[in-house]
C-alpha cells in the first residue's frame, strides 16, 4: 500500500487502524465476516475503472471483453452452486436486490408480506412508512410468537385473509431453521410469489448446514458478504419453480436492475463475487460453514447455563439473540461495555420489546467471523465466559426509563467505561487472545 500511504496518509492510517482492530478484537456481529485476500484483491482491481451498462453480449458501451468474462463466470458459478437456472449478479447490495424483485413483480399499491422488523425481519421486507417497500406497496407483516418462534399456522391464516401478491421469507435476527416447504404451501394457497431472502444464511445453505429454499420458492435473493465471505454485493436467483410460475421472471428482473434501479454494474465487485463463489464450492468451505453452527450452539449453551434468556431458547444457525431484561441490563449499555472489552456485537430489539430501537433490550451475536479465524468450541466457551463477566460487571448501570434522563446517562456512562480498569484489563486480555488467530484478508495477504 505504498502508493496510498504517499497519496493519502489519513486514509492509509484509517485502513491500518481497521486492520489492527480486526486482529485484536473479537468480531461477533452475525452479518459481518472476513473476505479472503483473493477476494479483496479482486475488489481493488482495475475492473473498477470500466463502465458496463447492460449484460454480457448486450452492453451499451464498448471495451467489455474482460468484463463479460468476469460476469459470465460469476453467473455460471452461482447457478451451479445454488442449483438454479437464472442468476443476476449486478445488484449493488441486499437492499437494492430486494427492491429490484419488488419492482419486477409488483405494481404500486400491490400487497406484500414479510417478517416484522421487531420480530427479526428486515427493513426491505415491507417495514411500514419509512421504507421504499413499506411506502409504495401495501404492507402486511407477520411476527414471531411470544416464544420467539414463527407460527406457520398463524402466518397461513394471515395470508389467507390478506392475499398478498408477494411473500418474503427471510430474517436478520431469527436463530431458527426456516421451513421453506411450509412457506411454499402458504404462498401457493393464494397464488403469491414466494421470495426467500437468504442474505444471512447463504453460506450455510451452500454447505447444507441449513435447508435450501431453492426447491420451494420462486425467487431467491442474497448478499455475498456475510456467511458467503465475499465482497459487499448481492445476487438475485430464479428457481425452476419460479420459471414454471412466470417464465418471464428473468427478463423482468434484468429490466428491474437496469434501467429500473441501477446503471452500470460494479465490475470489481462482480469479480470478487466470482472468486468467493469458487471458494464456497470447496470442501474446506463446507467444513467451515458447519463449524459456524457448532460454534453458535456451544456459545448458546454456555450463556443459557449462566441464566441468560435466549430468544426461542437457542439457535439452529449462525446467530444468537439474547434478551437481557432478566439481567436488568440494557442492550445499548451492553454493546458499548463489550466493545470497550474488545468484543464486538450489536444491540438488538427482542420480541415484545418496549424500549425504543436505539436503546433495545437485547444483543445479537454470531460466529461466522470467529469461525473464519479458526476458532472452535473451546474458544466459544472462553468467549462466552468473557461476555457473561462483562454483563455481570455492568449491572449497576440502570438505563433510565425517563427519556429526558437518557442523554445525561449515556454521556456519563461512556466517560465511566473509558476509565473502567476491569474493562481495560479485559481488553488487553482479549487482544492477546485474538492475536493468536489469523484474520483472512490480513494475515494471508501476499
């Protein structure tokens, strides 16, 4: 990075700082991971210079010989890996991919149904009023029950009543297996399109660590940077079942991407997606993905043993959602305290949460990035021990119920934890521990 260091010392310093943070902290946000050095090299390649509006063989610009090779390779690798007949690799990220599907199969005012954000859904699944999907379409949302599980009979009743044109099955904070066959029966009963958003679990699906939606749904969307360990991009796939429902789906989706929502694709990202897909086809990736689940289940077991309440009572996948109300600790407080200890996760709402979204009652954690560093069950037990210790340590910080008192509380809390000797000592201990494990994209760079 000699060129960057000379040209822009500020940005160079920030990148080196992020590398140091990655090496010394424990990354447990379930939607984050480490891309390999090969993926990062493709992302930073000369392909970033080229405009390629259109598709291979149908470009609006000249000079796309190698861009065509890259995109065709990415598409074919995805088709083979996910066992689908159509793939579009041009969406800039997950939200544009979901929006493109809605643009392709819906008209303004059509009814859609997705999992509510408060139940572990996503903003693009029809969150009311403030989102594209919630404002331009009539959105009816389903929820998890008080036990944190999806009730498919209740979903079926709601679908029968509302008759949506598009049903979205996908989550960002749901720790259980999604039952695609049940979703398919529910959608078929009203003739709805069924879209699976597998952004969080795509890598698990590839490794057969989570059932694939492909035999049951019409359309699949996914990001490429979470459990798939690629760059920050996305894909839209149409299944054989989708083609039987609507043979024109590929054309509709291609048109929704360009000219509907985007311009030229990011060729450097497409190249990195192709590299990640090749890596995901390996036996090593299958072993890795299955270890993600094993690690998450060990972590969950250790937390439960110490009296923590996990939404749904555990996990079947890569993430754990912890309800901290029985510990008397707010999720915002826990998130910051853990960060000062070198443990990175995110605060998160939980079912029945009465707190505002910025100060929720829970925390969300996952194992994809830890597993990418080679950590296994033994390390999960140690990390769980640290998480438990931090939560116990901060119990005295009672988050104010009165919103007027929160500003002063949060300011004082951040000052105090910066001076907290226990958290400072633990941060050093965590850093020594973390540095024993390689970070893909940093320690494997050549």
